[in-house]
C-alpha cells in the first residue's frame, strides 16, 4: 500500500490529489495520496519530525516549503541542488531524498506537443518572469542544450540572479519587460512563467505582443484559466500555443516515477484534465 502525499499551505485548491489518484488507477498500484496542510504558524520542525515517523513513501512539496524542506533531507538530487528548491521527496529506506521535477516536467510537456522544437538548439527562447518556476525552466532548457535563452522580468535584479544557473556556454540577455516587448518578434519560443493573467485577474497580460515570428510557440504555465489572455493573443497572431496544465501534469508524472519506478502513458488523462480545466 503506497502512502503518498503533499505538504504545503494553502493546498485546498491543489490539483495534485486529482492527478496522483488517477496515476494510481492507471498503474493499478494500491495506495493513497493525501494532502497535509501545514499552516505557517505551526512549527515546521515538529511537523517534519512527525512525518518522519510515519510510513510515508513519498510526498510533494509546494509553496511555501520548497526551500524550507532542504535541511530535513538526507540527500539532494543534483537538479534540485542547482535549482535550489525541492518539490518531490522520496523516502528510500528511511532516508529522505529531495528532487525537483519542474525542469524535466516542463521539458517533457514541451516535447509531448512540439517534439521538433527540441531538435533545434539554436532556437531563440524568451522566459518572462524570474521566480521559482522560471528558474526551473531556465535550468531545464540549458540542460536540454538550448543555446540562446533570454530572461525578462519586472525586477531586473531578480532575473540577473538566475544567471548563476548558466552552467553551459549559452547566450543570455537579461531584459526589462519593455525591451522584451520590442524584441518579441525575434523569438521561436516565448514562455510566460509569472502569475500574471491567473484567475481572478484573467484580463491581465505581462507584455503586449504585436508581431510574432512565423511558427513561434507561445507557452504559459498558468492553467487557470486554461487559455490565458497571453495565449489568446498568441493565437490571434498565428502562433502555436502550449497550455499551462501540461507542465503540471508532466512534472507530476516524473514525481510518480521517482516514487514507484513505473512509467505510463497519460493521453486519456491529459484530455480529461483539459476538459475539466476548460470549464473554469
Ligand atoms: P513562482 O515560484 O510561482 O514562479 P514567484 O517566485 O513568486 O512565483 O515569482 C513570481 C514572478 O512573477 C516574478 O518574476 C515576479 O516579478 P518580480 O520579480 O518583479 O516580482 C512576477 N510577477 C508577479 N506579479 C507581477 C506583475 N503584476 N507584473 C509583472 N511581473 C509580476
């Protein structure tokens, strides 16, 4: 009986239980995935000691504990170490090992819909935002071998901090949002990683887009709404679009693989998730 879960606060609206319960069904593994809310006023130390005593096989970590969990781990996977945040913990014979599945999750999500994009390492990419998600995606794209990845953020110093991830010899310009707007027609892939445009502020857009390169792909990691204003604008300009639920799904798949060593297909489930989110 697999004992899985999620820690964070607040997690009432998390889609992770919905996703992982379906993974359990698809793989026909017996188990449960429980949410463990840890309000900020509770001592995290005590909560972690309590969790260590329970027979939990693995768990996800979300806001605001992705960095706070690190001192409680026995081992840290290289990817999580570089990104500086953990969203998945495996209990391996009593040892807690921390992983970050966001980078690979985003890459898998991209490959699933646009496999040829991954073949062209000279494609020019723009990441909008410099938070935790941007960090993981930037790292993932570097590891995947892309050579030209620009970063743009409202606070330019935060974007500069991401440059410590530049482990390979790649070209990165750090831009203001206004500069990114002017250069937008030069990118093959544009990735929106901030919360701008998320419900209830669905009428907001991080930057305006007027002309896009032919065959450009516009990607948004926001999935509520599923088609953000940013994606709609991309579509109007003839771009191919990449919805936010894909990253959520593929990073969860990688977490589940870490816990269970099982690989599986999600095609049916992806459709089900798309339909479910479409109505929101
Ligand atoms: P996450 O971990 O989910 O990526 P985060 O670490 O809180 O979230 O990062 C939020 C990102 O959204 C940042 O890039 C932030 O820009 P700043 O660094 O300037 O704060 C960006 N962001 C949030 N609200 C924004 C807004 N209204 N306009 C522009 N950028 C915004």
